[in-house]
């Protein structure tokens, strides 16, 4: 006797698929050893260049999230945690903290999600610059704005996954982890689109 079908409609990838892809990315990287720096000592290593680019990309993506939150305050509760995770990714790659006005009150649990997700004047021009210029203005409708963010996350996750073979061990593992997180962000941004 078979079980009745689930009453929940199937949309998008399932949790198992996301976990399997993250595990697959980790296996793809493998357990390579060695140093993340060049032996010649001339200029930055491939790992250093990859980390710097990944930090810049994450800072630019955080700028996109901030622009969408500013244009659509109703999305602040949904996008705030994703933006904060992108900021942590930038920090993990060695980037600067993309501060928000609520940063000084971040220890307070009463800080509002909208305040902690908005951009302060201390955000570097690099974080808001290229991403905003490449895509133009934030779409006027929330669905379009979420689609823009999902597309940016997808492209960045794909680019990071493609760079895995070009960087040594620890940097590759970090890139794989952040690429998997980006893929999860795409799912969360498109959840409910049917």
C-alpha cells in the first residue's frame, strides 16, 4: 500500500537538494593541502586575489540588498538577515564591515530590522557603486526587486563555484561554502514564486 501524496505542492529545490549540493561542492574541493600563498613571494598570490575579489563582490551584493531594502521597506524583515549574512561573507574574505546605523545598537535585541538593514554613510562607495550602476535602479515592484537579488546571488554563486579549481585548499573551501550559501539565498528569495 502506498502513502498518499503530500498535500504540500512541490516548488523549487528541497532541503535535501540544497544540502546535497553543498556536500557535493565540499567533495569537489577535496582535501587539498599546501599553502595558500605563492612560493615566489612576488605580488599577491592567486588565493589573495580570489579572496579580495570575493570580498568586493560580497560588499557590492550587500549594497544591492541595502538598495532594495531602502526602496521597499516592507521587505526589510525578509532581506535583513540575508544581507547580514552577505556582510559576514565579505568579512570572512577579508573585506571591511559594511556598517549600518544600527551597528552601535546591534547588541540590543530591540534594534529594528529596518534600521539594522539600512545603509549608513560609512558604507564604502565600492560596496554600492558597481552593482548599482550595472543593473540600474531597483525595480518598482517587490517581486522584481527580489528577482534582481536572486539573479545577482545566482550569478555570484556560479562564478564562485567556477573559481574553485583555480584556488588552493582553504580559499577553495571558503568559496564553496559561500557559493552554497548563495544558492540557498536564491531559493529563499524565490520561495513562494509559483
